[in-house]
């Protein structure tokens, strides 16, 4: 009887408010996780590159030294001379990482021109490997596709 006093419009409004609150709480938790990961890498001597105002990073110049990339959408088209950490929702790697690659949160695609000359360590949803990984794939992922993984490194 009490619900009939609210009506359909009131019930929808309550539902929308609950969704907004839930989204805000999840967003805050994800941001806290990102902040913790960045702090962990910085404590190990990594420098951070953050995304632009749209949440994007497009790397076209060589990466020097241990670096953590932090953005929602990340494209890496230039080589890294050291270990590289990436924290993002959607990332593509079409270059060489001369060390270990650490990836967190979303989806990572190592393209046909991509190579990791160390281990690939992940804590993410999805990993697609069409390139070369010298070491092992370690960590946690929900999905791994590596049928097209290359068995030899061919520098560009």
C-alpha cells in the first residue's frame, strides 16, 4: 500500500538515485586502486605519465627509464628501454618493452609488432597476445588469447 503512494515515477527516481550512488562508489574504489598502484610503482623508482583531459595516452616517443602509464585508453607505439607498468581500461602495445611489462585493470592487446623482452605480469580482465613475449605470462586474468603469439622476436 505504501508503494502505491510513491507511484511509478517515484520508484524510478529512487532507482536512478541508487544507480548514481552505486556508480560513484565503484568509481571511487577504482580510483583508489589506481592511486595505490601508482604509489607502489613510484616507490620503486618509476616515473608517472598521466592521461590527458580525455583520459588518453598515445606514446610515440621512446620511453626512457622505468615508467608507469596511467590513463583509461593507452596506445604505445614507441619502444621502452626498461620495465614498463600500465594502469588502464584499454591498452594496445605495438612496440618493444626491453624488460618486464606490468598491466593492471582492463584489457591489454599486444599487437603483431609488440614484444616484451621479459615477463608479462597482469592483474586484469583480458589479455590478447599477437606479438612476442620472451618470458612468462604471470598473474591473474579472466581471459587469455594467445593463439597468434609469435615464437620469435623480430626487431623492426
